[in-house]
C-alpha cells in the first residue's frame, strides 16, 4: 500500500523553504511547485519543497531576519 502524499499550508511550506509566504504562494499559483487549491487556500506537497528550492530558489527570495530582533534596549 502506498503512502498518501503529505500536504502543508503555504505558511508552513514557506517556513521550511525559508522564503516569504507570498513567494511560496506565487510558486503554487504559477505551477512552479506542486500544490492543490482547496477553496481559497493552497496546499503544497511537502515532498516537492526541496525540489522547488533546488530548481527555483534565488537568494533574493530568502526571508531576512529582522534587525530589530537582535537589538537590545537600555532600561535606564
């Protein structure tokens, strides 16, 4: 018996690929990554995330860490 493919939401797929949510959403809408539409939502085939990243990833797509998270504040 074969295993059912696992589908994940766009935000989860984006987090796993380390890209912005909108980048992953556009990849799904444009057919760059295997995905299905369920109503207004898109679900990404989890096993296709790595392939998409290898074939379509560009460094400008990565999520940049906010410099605000690395700042400390003085409590004077």
